[in-house]
C-alpha cells in the first residue's frame, strides 16, 4: 500500500521510498525513512494535503507526494 | 570562490580549522526550522543586528554581534534547514558559509524536545569536521513534557560540548557564551562522533584516496565529507570536483559506477543508505540519553490542530483570524491615525512657515516644491499606525506556528492555480481582501520553497488590494456608487482575488512553465506562545523598512513628478496677461473702497499683507472647534493687527463692512486666477502632454487625459493618484471635499467610467518600491520589467473591455460590475478545473 491511500487515524510502518532526487531526499530529511512507524492524523479541509505523525512530530505532504511512500 | 583561486599558489596543506588570531570570534548558528534559533540569535546579539543577502541568491544573511570577556563575537544566523544537501539555496548557503568563512564555532541550535530528528542535522555538521557546540534549546518544553535528557551522556556520545538553554526565558545565555569562548579559543582537536556507514565505508575510503591523490581539494575541504557527498550524488560537490580536476570525467564516472554497484548489491540507493545510517545513529543515541515519561500524552499542539485544521472549523477559524487581522490593523489602526495625523499636519505647517510667502498670483517654486514633497511623504507616513499593528499581528501568527496551518488549509486551492500553500501569508500581506502592502508581501515570498510558485506569487501580489489603492476606490465609490456602497466595496475587495488566480494559472502554464518546483512536504511545528519582545521587535523592524522606502524612493519619485507637472510652465505672454488681470482687479478694488478710512492703508505691500492675514485667519479658523478657542484666536489676531482684524470682522462699522465686502470679492478673484494658472501649467506640463498623447488609446477605456495624468503619477506610489487628482481638481471653495470637486470637474464621467478606472487600478503595475522588491526577490531585473509591463497591458485591456462593451450594451455601472464579476468567477472556476486534466496528462 502507499501512504496516499491510507485513511486518517490508520497506522503503518514505512517500507520504502520509491522516489529519488529532490522529493526522495526531502522526504528522508523530514524524517520519513524505512522502518519507522507512522500514523495518518488528518486530511486538510479540502482533502489535500494530509498530515502524518512520525515519531512524535508532525509533517504534512500532498497526496501526490505520499504515493511514493510504501507502507506496510 | 577566492579560496579556490588561491589554491594554485599555496602549498597544499591538510584541511584545518581557523584558529582565532584576532580579538574577534566568528560564530555561525545552524539549526532546523522551528528550533528557536532566532530566539537564540536575538538573545545573544540584542539590538546589534544587520541584514544582508548571500551573493547570488535571495536568502537573507542575518549578522549580529556581542562583546564577551573583552572580545567581539560576530554571530551569523544561518537559514534554518533540515539537512545540508544541494537541493535548496538555504542549505547550499549554509554549508558554503561554514566551509568558506570557517567560523570559529558553529552552534547547532536544536529543539531539545525533538532530539532525534534534530541529531540528523548535527551529524551532517560533524561530518564537515568543524568545531560544533550543541545547544539544546527549548529545555522549558522538555521539562513541561516531562522528558529527561542526560546531557552529560549526550556530550560524551557526540564528543562535543552540550549546552542546555531555555532562551525564551533567557536561561543559559551566559553558559552558551562561555562555551563559545572556550571552544573558539582552544585548538580544534576533539574527535567528535562519526557515523559509520557500514557496507559503504570501503567505497568511501576509495573515493577519498582518489580525491587526495588526484586533486588538491584535500587542502580546501574536509575530504571524508566530499566523498560521502559524492556517494549521495550531490551536484554541487560534483561541480567542485569538475572545477578542481583536470580529468574530472574519469573520477565522476568512477563514483557513478560505485553508486550503481552499491544499489545493485544492497538494493538500496546510496543516499537512502546514508540517511538511514544517520537516523539509526540518532535513534541509538536518543535511546541512550532520553527518557520518556511513563504515559505519553497526546501533544497539546495536536489537540489544538484538531480544531484549527478541522474540516469545517478550520476554514472558519482561518477566516476569523484574517478578519481579526484586518479589523485590528486596518480599522483600529485607521482610528489611531486620527491621533497621528495632527502631528503630520504640524510638520506641514512648519515647512509652510519656513518657505517664502506666496505672492498675489505667483507661488514661489521652492514653496510649491517643499509642500509637494511633505504632502507626498505625509500621505505615506499616515499609514504607520496601521502598519505597526499589521506587522505585529503577523509576527504573532509567524511565531505561534499558525502559518503552516494556513498553508495546510489553503494548499489544495492555491496549488490548483500554480501557487503554493505558503503563498497564503504573502497574499494576506498583499491585501487578499482590502488593505495590504505589496512590499512586505513580496519580501515574505522567500519562504516559498518552490521556485515556480514563488515567482507566480511575486508576480500576482501587486494586483492585490494594496492599502494605497484604497483611497482611489473609496473616492470613486463615494461619487459614482454612492447608492450601492456596500456592493461596490465588496466587489472591489474580492475581484482582485478572482483576477489574480486565473492570471497566476496562465503564468505558470506559460512563461513559468519550466521553472524548478520543490516538494510541498512541510513540518507542522508545535504551537508556541509568542513573546512581546519578539513581536514588537519585528513590527518595529518592518515599519522601519517601510519608512526607509518612503524617505528614499517616494521622495525621489515625488521630485520627478513635481518637475514633470511644473515644467515647462506658463509662457511669458500668458503670465503677462495674468499680471494685467491682477492689476485690473486691484484697481477695481481700490476704486470700490475709495473714501473709506481704510483706503490709505491698503496700498501696495500692505494689500498683500492683508491677503496673507486673511488666508491665515481662515485656515486657523478651520482648526478651531469650540467657542472659547475661537475667542482666543480672535484676540491674538486682533493683537497682531487691529486694522486688518476690523476688516476681517467688521462688526457694525460701515466703512469696515464695505471694505470687507470688496476684499472678499478680490480674494475670490485671486483664487480663481491662481487656479487657472495652475490648470494651465498642468495642461502645459510634460505629464499633461503625456496624458493627452495617450488619450487616443485610453479613450476606449473611458480615461480622459486628466485621469491619465493621475495614473501616471501613481507609478511612484499609488497614493499619488488621489493626490494628483486633488491637484488637478483645484479647490473651488475652502474645505470642499475632493469627491465634490471631481464630480464637478468631470461632468461626462459615469459610473461605467469609474468602474473601468477601478479595474485598471486593481491590475495596475507595481509602484516603484514594489518593483524593486520584485527585483530583489525574483533575483533579476528582467522579472522586474515584466512585472511592470504585463499588468499595464492587462489592465488597459480589461478597462477597454468593460468600458467599450459596457457602453455598447448600454449597461449601467452596477450592471457592468455584476457582469464582470460573474465573468471573472466563471473564469476562476474554469481554470481551477482545467488544472486537473492537465496534471493527469503530466
């Protein structure tokens, strides 16, 4: 499954980031890396972007970006 | 890059840190965003701060200094960044500064309550083999959340000094200064913790070997860092190799091969491996040094977000916040100007008293000039209370952490039009509803990471409702839409947004198409209570920026416009004609008062003295409100000149009454002559000629040459449009409002004319100060020119469309207004839908 398909308040473990370069690096720098547990907190009022919790802090990202994060 | 050019002549030595030779210490502050770095910077340096730009990029360089133990310590606040890659200009300037300026100490400020993620950056700093102090800031939050950090153990594991602080409460400042001194003055020999990259280590060593044997980079940069960066695929380091290696191709091909082999062997991209290793180490150290409370509560910030980002409540709260922003800044700020305006009026009075007195029909050039400049500056200074409140409130929004929430709520909408969630703040500042200022708005665009969105935001902001456009709107609405004021005001306040979104969309689909984009991925930081010092400080700083804009740009442009309006002036023949008229009027007056006791005393200069006396009496009278003050005023005027006073206030004296009546007539005639001279001068002036020259085109938009002149003068600062109209529609009677004068002066002017004019004003090119801000933020003069020309073309096109079509269809101003609004709304919705299709094709 990819992150963009997850519904608010569902949880999972990051399996892999399937994008390189700028977006891949940015995701890693913001703390999205394989093995970490994450939880979807909410979608924005207009559905996009979404907010996730990683290890005690909160990150928002667009669904277009979240589809490169594989979750199990 | 002077370090590189010097490398050829210097004996290569190993990369070494600068020792402090002088009395001065250079300190860099590095840290991730939202870690309280600017609080630390402010606490250390106080008011001694200075903003500049890093060369070649639009990133602010904040420098400050303090004295400690007799040494001057210079502190550079590097831009906040999560990492040190080459993908963003902030990260590039941070690492370039560290590597090239070689600060004696780099203080890594971190949010101690977010230890693990912050260590990710710490490791990257340590990898550069530089002296680092870890500043665990926000210890108050750590305590509040009942976290327990073992700072000694952390210091041991990292191999560097760790200083805990709670800078917002001012705690730990002295300790941090001591630690900076200590590290700066000692040899950099401490071996800090180093990340082992496991399977990648042999590869890193091989690259290091080749780098040191084939290039002289070893003397300039930390070699292990270079090798790791090459494995990460860092473009900037590749470029560095290219510049310093005759056979760079073979080395870079070698690295590329190593990267591919690594990925094939371990099924993991090298940069992913590197990031994972850093996080593993961070995790390991955090486990060792941090103890969590037994029961972890849901963070308070998240509870707030439950409301603030709520599907329904979120947008309502946001609208409430923006409304409050406007209410406090614009409405209440405007009330405050009632108290500040008299001060400015006094300033004008002072200037007036210092300049030469006017003659009967000749106004000395210096008098006209200085009053013009003072009026131009006052028009802008009048906004200071509004700006102070506005900037203070924005600082509160920024410091509290609400801004990212706004971006979160608005991104979906804005991104459809090629903008970004973070365009929200600039657009609020620019006047998304009514009353902003494009200069701070454009300045605040630098936070937008995505270049395409940033440029789009910069280019559309001048079309929002800047505060200076409002007086013209109010003027026109009061005259031509008096019966539907509320509708007209709503129209003008919201139409700019409906024009700006499609325009942004078109720009991003055309000329901005190939600009770089950046990921949205954004931290949602914890909420914080803003401090009074931080808020007031920032508000003052920004107001000061605004004042500087006035004194430099607006004054110089006011001078230019003055000249364009004043010259070439009236021909000698015409002036001689006016002198003849004047002599006639005076002779007639003398004849009329002949035989009264006053005739003798009102010859030559004395008559002129009475003109000035009368003038002053009237203008003083206008400022007096109650009976008592009026009596006091009369007494003082009487004391100054009892004879003149009896003419001004004749009472029952027959002679005096006669003279009073005759003089009133003369005074009115003089006024008429002055007005005619001024009108003739403007008709004749360069600006007037330009306005007339443009009339064949602007006619289709319903703009008459006088309006052209006002619009031309608005290029300087939009306030000028009303000021120039004021000058063009001379005061007929004392105290007559411009509304009346304009209505009188423009008899053919209909609401449809006014609508076209207002729409042109919405799209009007940026004022000069804004144009300069565009140049700074967009980084090139070409964008500045573009930002001036395209709204002008667009504006005249829209005005012509509305006026010509409206006239042809026989629409009234209000009908045309609704029609245009519907059109703009439809276009905006259509553009918003259009994007999705296009994205799918992409």
